[in-house]
C-alpha cells in the first residue's frame, strides 16, 4: 500500500516524542542539517575547519588588497570567500553540537522542544536548546549566546 511504511514510522516517531516530554517538538530537517551532513561525510570535520580558516583568510586578504589597490572588483571578490567561511563554520558547529555526549555517535541529538530564547535587553541573547540522543536517549541542554539586533 502506498505510504504504509512511512505512516507507521511516523506513528512510532510521534509515540517516541510523546513518551519523552509533554510537548513534543519534532524538528524539521533544516538546510543547516543537510549541508552539515553532506560536508562532514564528504570532507570530514578537520578539513571543514581548515576550509573555513582558508576561505576566511582569502576573503580578508582580498578585502585588504582591494582597499590597498583601490580595486572594487578585488574587494567584492572577498565576499563569496567570507560567505563560504561562514557556511563551513556553521556546518562544523552544527556537527559538533549534535555529537552525543554519552555514546559519542554523530548526528545523534534531535531537538525535543523548541529552543527557549532569553532576552535580558542587553546586546546578547541566550538561546537554550533541548536535545535527546536518538540512539541512547541521553538528554542534553545547551545554552548559546548570540548578539541581539537590539542596541540600547
Ligand atoms: Zn547517545
């Protein structure tokens, strides 16, 4: 029957989420997750760090050379390299944040509820994410600081 298998696995996922917490939150596969797994499986984590540093270096060098030579083309050529550096950085960051702290498996953590954003009206906000390992069930909470757009 069409969709029978996916429907039953959906039910299993929902049951799993319900048993874990009162408000199930199932994260949809994001662009970040897809790029991260693609880049990690293709190049590996140490290479991503290397690519990130190299792209950032080339981008900054092009900015400096462009402004020294008053060459707008050279200057703007630096932008794609900085964007690449940001993508590599994000992909590596995502990968590292999803390694289970208990069983060590990769891309193991799934979010169990929506991240909580704490804004204390300063320039930084704190985002707390709640994860659970899909293999061993280890629960993990991570708080990150981010720069807020709000300027006092
Ligand atoms: Zn685990």
